[in-house]
C-alpha cells in the first residue's frame, strides 16, 4: 500500500452533504480514533460522530472498504458529512494531524491503475464521464468504461502473442523446429485487420468528447460572424458591413440535439496587404484543413468568386456544407449550393443545424464501442499499426525471424503502454494531473 491520503471529493461551497475520501496504509487506524464506533462494519454505512478531543465536529456516515475490494485496491474510508465548508475544514485539519496528506489530482484513480483495479483506458474514461458535456460524449466514454476498447486491444495483443510464440520456438531451437510462416502471416494479417478498423473509426470518439471541430469559412463579408451569432443565440462576434472585420479565429462550444460542436469563425479568405489580416487568413486556412466539418458560405448576390474559392479548397475538406447566404437579397438559390438562407433570420436556423448533423452522421454512431477518447490513445494506436505494418512487410520480404520478432515485441510493448500494462510513473503523472482532486 501507498502512504495515507485524503481529499474532499465533492465541489467546494455549501451543500447538504459532502464526501471526504481516504486511502492508503493504516487508514482505518488513523480515522477510527475520531469516530465513536464499537466495531467497524466494512462495506456498510456506519452512523457515528466525528469528535476531536471530546468536541463534536459533525454527525456523519462512515463507510470502510477493505483491500482489495475498494476503488483504489487499498484500505479506504469515505466520510459522508454535512456540506458546511467549516465542517470539512475542521475534519481535514484533524486528518492531516493524524498523518494523512492531501491527495494530488487524480491520485485515487492513479492508485487504482497501479494496484490493478482498472486499466489505463478505463481510468481515462472516468475523467471524460465526469466532464461529458453532451449525451454523445457520455456514450463514448461509457463504451470505454465498460472495457470495449480494452477488450479489442487485448484481442489484437493475443494474436500477436501467438505469432511471437511460434517464432520464439524456432529461435530457441534453431535447426530443430521451424516456425510456420503461413500461420504467423495469417495471425499478423488478422491483427492488422483489427487494428486497421480501429484506427479508421476510433478517432470519432475524440470528436464526440472534445467537440466536432466545425469551421465557418468563406470570403470577407459573406455573413460568417452573423451565422456564428445565430447558432449561439448571442452576439459573440462583431458584425459590420466592413470587409475583414474578423482578424482572428473565434471559438465557441455549441450543443445541437445532444451533439457537441466546437464552432470556429474564421477571418475572410482573400488577398490582403494588411499584415494582421494576412496572419488571420493563414490561420483560417490551417483551421479549414484540420476541421471535421467546414460550413463554407457563399454570397448569393455575387456567388461567382465564392464558388471558385470553394472549388480550390474542396479537396482539403473532410466534410462540408456549401451554404448560400443573403437569400433575402438574391431571391434565388443556385443548384450547386446545398442550402440557401438569410443568416440574419432565425427562420432558417433549424435547417442549418439539421444539415450540420446530417454531414457528421458517420461520426455519431460509435463503431461497436471501439473509440478513442484521448489523443494519447489515438497516437499510440497509430504507432502500433506502423510497427505492425513493418512486421508484416519484414515477414513477406524474407527478413530473418529474429528481426520479425523484434518488430513484434515493439508492437506489443506499444499496446501495453496504451492499456497501462507497461506503466511509466511520469506517464501516469501527466495523465492524472488534470483529474479532479478526490478522483
């Protein structure tokens, strides 16, 4: 067990109830002197008083958890107190004097991983579950919390282990046993197929939890900022008739029918000699290239240049809505434009939202729960696939089995880093530093 830690696990402020969580070596012995209990009943609610030198601090409920049947895998105590800040302060001060230290952000969950209570994927899903902004984000995190991604990674790992075992027999008994190249090849191809599918679909989870990155783009004065304000139902961007008003990107969060969008208004794209505006335009182009969805706006009163600009950037777009604006002035909608509106009228707003949802529909249906919810998960999966491709190429290229085995070991090592089987203290510190204190 690690040293004893404690923390208030509920938000600051006044409330009916609050929770103080304690875990670590000797935690029961350090807490019980403050409690009037004849005997401890693990995993049950124990109604008691918390007293210091005979002075009543609070009447509370204490729950004792005995290792390893606890969240952290250690002996734990959770004190459910009244939610008065002064009560919490007095109890915490008493616990510090008894030998506890305050837990670091995410330290309880970090200990759970290190004590084998959960893998790293499940631990990361907890943070997303706590911070989920929409139903879809919650669903993505819940899939991983249930172990679906972990099970997929483990299935791929087992295929690689079987291939490694076949190769190792030949390496350990040269001249006596020869590995079945066909069997090894088939195992690697099956693992590659599963990892290819995961990489192809998995990153949708990041968009669901962090927001579908949606860029409003077009030439100056086409109505981008007006559309942003309409979608947000507030005046977030400055709107004038002067072209080039937006010099930098403006980013806002938006939920449409439970789907989380990050809406980015960009500087109008045009040739400019103004240094500041040019920097804004360069940033606009970068945002367009990185976007999950681009809403490209066309001025219906003069659509020619807009449509020409759209065709030049179209090959860089993953998904797009070609949106015509100023229908109230133009009175007609070209066939090449998907949807025509007047951005300053709320009458068309719902049709824009529905079109956005339609364009990202492929991102909204979890791929059998096999999703990434962090950039770390995505990066390591891509890295594992690169090594697995090298492994397959080495085998088919006639490279010696010891080299193939080396690539295989490296692939498995990356998968173990992904799930947390291959733990690094500094990696865990980086992952858990953004967690809540008490979690």
